[in-house]
C-alpha cells in the first residue's frame, strides 16, 4: 500500500498543474482512497477535493459523483459533518435512477446510514445499509476494505440499538425498496437533516 501511494504521489507531481485530463482527477481520487484506508481522513478529503475540481473542470459528471462520495466519506470520518452532508447533498442531487447510478447511490446509502445512527435513527440506518447491500449485489461490486470496516461499525451500532427482531424487519424493508424511493429518502434525510420517509 505504501509503495502504491508513493507511485500515485509521483504521478500527481508529474501532472501539469492545470491538466484537464481524466488522470488529473484519477490520481488524487486514488490518493484519497489510499489516505482513507490509512485512516488519514483530512488528507483523504483534500485529495478528494482536488479530484472533484479536476473532473468538474472536464464536465465528467460520472466521476464527479464518485469524487463527491469520497469527499463526503472522508469529511464525515474526519468529523466534518457539515462538509460531508454538503457533498452528499450535491451527489444525491445528481443521481438518476434511470441511468445506472446504482453504485453511487449505494455509496451514498452507506453514508446516510452513518448519519442516521449518529442522529439516533437506527432503523433508518439498517434500511439504508440493506438497500446498499442489495444494490452492490445486483451490480456485482464490493465495498473497499476500509469502507467495509466503517459500514460494519455502523451496522453493529444500529443493530445493537434496535435489537435483533427489529433489525431483521428493517433489513427486509431495505432490500425491497425501489431505487427512486431510496434516492428520495436519502435526499430527505440529508437535505433536511430529518428522518427519511422509509
């Protein structure tokens, strides 16, 4: 991991300062992923902001969504709830259930689940985590190992607060939610800071 990070840092240094290329976003985005995995959340957020700026300059909306998810995750982990929620609001405003944004929506659901647990809404957290699990399974991708650890902690906190029976019920509800309803619920939960209608 250290060698990969060193190579990415070298690649970032070699990029022209105002490069308008996909790589100008990809390199800091990967550095954000590596920093998050190390637990260096402030650095991860800084790299995610650089990736976001590069991809926004190119008009690459798909990668803008990924950078916003990385920024939200890192900011929330660093204790910057306001910054994390703002990044989530932005990405949730962009996603469209009709164009295959399932991976980004699943990523957002993981993060909204963390906000729900922190706000004392464990049932909502379990619903969002179950929905994310279902989406990841449907599209055939897995969470990164560092994200798995965070999601496991969120899930454990939610299940402990709820109890097993209520957690099973909430999980069942989450796996069956249509993506459009899930996006609306996540927007409500993050936009108003209130309970999602799920």
